[in-house]
C-alpha cells in the first residue's frame, strides 16, 4: 500500500540585502523582501503597487545589484535588476544603498523621469505628499542636461471629479490597472507610443464609475487630481484623521483631511509604503460617495488622528504620536554606530577635540587621529 504523501510547505529562503538577512517565502520579490526589513534598505517604487496585479517594471527606480544569485549558484547577475519583478533565491545577496552602481543608475533614472516633468511644485496639489518630490530630493541633480523643449499637454477633465494634467504624468500605468481591476468598463488607457504616449480617455469619454476616484490615490505624482480639492489648501495645513461610516458599496474606512472643522478632502487610508491599506486581506478602496459627497464631520465616526511618518512635511509641528521609521543604517554598516561616519566633528565623541582640523594640510584621515 502506497504511503500517503503529506503536503509540506516549502522552506523559507534567506536573502541578504545591504548586509541585513531576512527569511521570506519562496516567490517573494526582492522589493517585498526589503520591505520586510524596512528603512532605507527598501528601494523606491514609482510604478509598483502591491494591490494591483501586473504592476511594476515600468519606472526602473527600484533597480538593485544582485551580488550573489543564490547559495548554489553564487555568480552575480551582470545587470542591475528591477527588484519589483525579480524573485529571491535561497542565499541571494543584494546591494541597494551599499552599491555605487545602483546609486548612479537611480540618479540617471530620476533625471530621465524629470526630463518632461514641469517645475510647478509650488502650484501642484500633490506637493507635500509627492513621491517624485521625495525621489528627486534624494537622487536629483541641481540642473538638467536636457536642451530640448518639454512636451506639453492640455489639461483634460476626465469626469466630474477628476482632472488629468498629462504634462506631469510619468506613465506608471497605476491608474490603468485600477480601472481594469476595480471596474467592469475601462474607458481610459495609454494612447500612442514613445515620446507621444499619453494617458487619456477613448473618444473623449468621461470616467463615471463608482470607484473612479481611486485613480487619484494611486497616482504617485500630480497628474490626476481631485477637482473638489484643487487649489483649496495645502496638504501640510490640513490635519488627517481616521474615520469610518457604514457604506453599502465600499469598506467605508477613510482618512479625512481637515482644516479646523471643515473636511477639505477624503482619501483612502494608506500604509507606510503609500499604498491603500488592506482589511481582511482585501484592499480598502473607497467609493465616490465616500470620497466626494461625504464632506461633513457629522457624516463620519471619528477614530482619531492618523499616524504620519515623522519624515513627512505633513507631520511637521502638528501633533505627537508620529510613526518612527525603522533606522537601519547601523545594521547596513555592519554594526558600526552612525557617528563613526562623521569623521570631522569633534562632537561625535570619536575624534580628538584637541586637533584643529583647519591646520591640517590636506583632508583629515584616520591616521590624523591615531595616537
């Protein structure tokens, strides 16, 4: 009699990212493995969205260096890999912020994304919560080498609540995936090719389905904006609070952005990666009724102040209870304290304060402080 074969779950894979080792399930991408570590180890992502099937592989901002393919095959991968599309192998070694190749490539990708992007952050409604702003702050250059005229598109109303400013678009495809996967009838997508490619509706149709407002939440830049909120306020002047209501259409769990007692706008709740939060393993997308029609605090049950990452401009000088992001620099540097990186400050407790650095010929080195 044949023995019964028991279903045994495959063993987890060990992957090392920037000198930090983590165990993940087989099939996990490098990006999601890095998100389990958190902090600066996590590559940025402008097009990948874990709640949208098929997203990723467009923007190339999440490129990483695979220094060792696996324990069985330790050969490095010759090219930088998109971490959102590359799955881990057991014993894989990945370099992100510890790789000069990655930093140089990421700087080039950001420069490419900004070629046609307008410099209108002072008037853009996305300012203060724009992922392209954060990316350009970390990896952008002071100037541009682009000598040609930027491409310009006319603003387009693609529904009663949404305005498309295609000039700002980076073609991440997120809004297209939202329309494909949340609605039965998608009426917008990518038109044309190459430098002429643009997001638009087919034959000037309007987006009028009940979940169309979610394209605003997934847009990483200011290309898709809420017409009911345009130019009414700055996001850092508002105070986000979590609230809910009994909605027959959606989960009803939202973030209210208040200015005093006035609800300036309503959005879905976001996790630490800027994606919509999940409830019972389902994304918490919200309907247009919750987003655009319920603009009174009396319409909602207020739960409390939203936790905001302390690095966000929204959190500045506003309230306590901020989410403290995980600091990984000590682990990345092999256990060395970050103050060892400050080799020219006598306040670090490492250098000899009796040595006047201005009197040293040439740059200070470790030999300068050797007794």
